[in-house]
C-alpha cells in the first residue's frame, strides 16, 4: 500500500480582524527575514550561467529578491537588506546563448539567467552595456526559436513557449529599454507565439478524444515527453493560465477552443472528486497529487485567471465556479504535502493558490475564508526544513532546499505575496512566479 502523500489538515485558519491582521503581518515579515538570513548564510556567490535557471538555480533566488524589493521594500530600512547587492550576489556570469525549442522558458533554461540580468539592469538603473547586450541576445534567440520551430512538446510553462511568453509579456510591461528591446526581436512576437501554441494544441485533439471518449473536437491538448499532461508546470492548465492573461484582442480568435479545453479539465476534475488528474489517459489514483505542478492547485490558479480575464465565459457556465470550489476544497483538505515547503510541489505553492482564490472571491466572508486558509498552510511552513533543522520536522527537506521553485526562496516570495494580500495593497500583489493569476505586472 502506497504511503499517503499528505498529513491530515487540522489547522485553524487565523482570524483576519483588524487587530489580528497586524499580528499576521508581523509574522510574515519576521518569517521573510528569517528565510532571507538562512538563504544568505548558506549560499555562495553565483558562478557560470551554463546550468543556471529559475527553477533551482541562483537566478531563481535573484528573482525572489527582485520581487521582494517591490513587495517588501520596508525591509531595506528595518533590517538593513540591500536588495540590489543580494540580487548581484546571485547573478550568474552571463554568456550569449542560442536556446533551442523545448528549452526556452526561463524557469528551466538559461533564458532565466538572461531575464534576471536584464531585469536587474532596469530596476537598479544599471548601465553595463555588455551585460545588457548578452542578455538580449539570449532572450532574442529564444524568441526566434519559439516563433520558428514546429517541434512537438515545446509549449509548456517549465521548459517551453508558454513560460517564455509569460516572460516576454512581463518584460515588455517594464517599458523603456525593455519595450524597445522586445520590438527589435521582430513585429507581432506575442501574437505569433500564441498562434504557435494554439496550433500545437490542435495536433493532439484526436489523441485526447480517443483516450478520454470525449468527442468534443474543440479541445486543445499539448504533449510533453510523449504524454498529455494536465497540470500547471508541464501541461494544459499552465499553458491556458498564461494564454488567458494575453491581451484579449490577441486571444479572441482562440477563446472558444480555450474555453472548451478549460471545461474539459473541469469535467475531469469533477469526475475525480475535485482532483485534476496529472495526465491523459487518466489513471485513478487512491492518493492523487495535490501540488501546483501536477494537480488541483494549478487548476485553481487557471480558474482564478479565467474569472478575471474571461469573466463573460466564466459566468456563462456554472461548471467553472463549481469546479473552482471543489478543487480549492481538496487543496485545503490535502495540501499539507509531505514533500515540504516548496512552491512547485510543496505546501507554499498550495497556500499561494488558495490565497489567489481568496483575492477574487465574491463577498468579504468568502474572501477572508480562503485567504485565511491559505495563510494557515503558509504559516505551517515555518515548521519545515530548511526553516527548521530537518531532524526536527515531519516534513521532507527539498532536494534543492534554498531554491525558488523547490525551496525556501519561493516560500519567502510567498510570504511577501501574502503580506500584501493581508494588507490589502493590491498594487504590490504579483501572482505566482511563471503563472501569474493576477495579470501581467512586470515581474515573472
């Protein structure tokens, strides 16, 4: 018999009265400070960018600090943190690269180091022309590959076009040199990449129909490593989340197929007791995944995006709201996963999904319910390694314990996001790294 993937959730969500909120805010600031201190005490300066990426590399830690500079700037004064210096420590020695199809997203490729280097130049008012040029060459080469390649399996968020598309839209949002740099890569880059992703999705429609018995010809489905994954990092949920945050005029021609696909994911989830299956064909597991990369937390973020950016479609069919509620409930019940505190397949990621759900809920009571449930999960992460010694915790130490997607850097980013959600400072809420959920804010 397989070991259960999660611990029973007996947590009590924190109250969110005005007095109680201040205690939560203090806890979030204190936890962020502790997390930063642990990261900095246990990481060397970055080296070459040859194997660097946002997922577990130094550039991911640098990105966390770039986000923190926007979301918790008060720590620079109160704690003496110098965000530009922290970012600089984790910037890889960058080279010019020509990424190939299937290795385009900043999350899982060298374009991550290039994106962070260029972002740092903009936000710190850097004037290193050579560093800027090398970063723009790498990013431009990735864009060219995304627009020209027809390789199957290169569309998902972790390694493919969707992750690169999210990076381009946010980089462009920064304006100035960033916007001019994107224009130099060619006209209509965003519409071209969107079209390529949609075209790729149509190539697996028949295969999906045969595997599921769903005879709706409008379903899009994408392949990665020979399988039709459904989750946020490798599959349809993540791709659709990014596409929904593209300007409406760009995606309008494709919205019917996109909405049909979201409905298909909802039906699969409702048929599986609130769990989004990890892949097609569906294998009914006694202990399904509850994590952003494979499972219902990623679907929650997709439906949060749908509610905001295609509200007319969301409100036209009750299946979306019903599925969002069912999926969020499973995340709450089974979100204390034994893998630990990461945002990709850990508790902080599950918490983040619930907090974003709370942000778009209708009615103050429902908003506070889901925000407080997300906070309860997130607050539990301070009992997980590396926030505490591994020997003192029932939860596992992540494989790369200080990284953005697997470890502590991502959890600190979640603390900063939660801080602004509790404070009600929506301008500083950024969404989930690589997926968003709030729209294009200028930060990956």
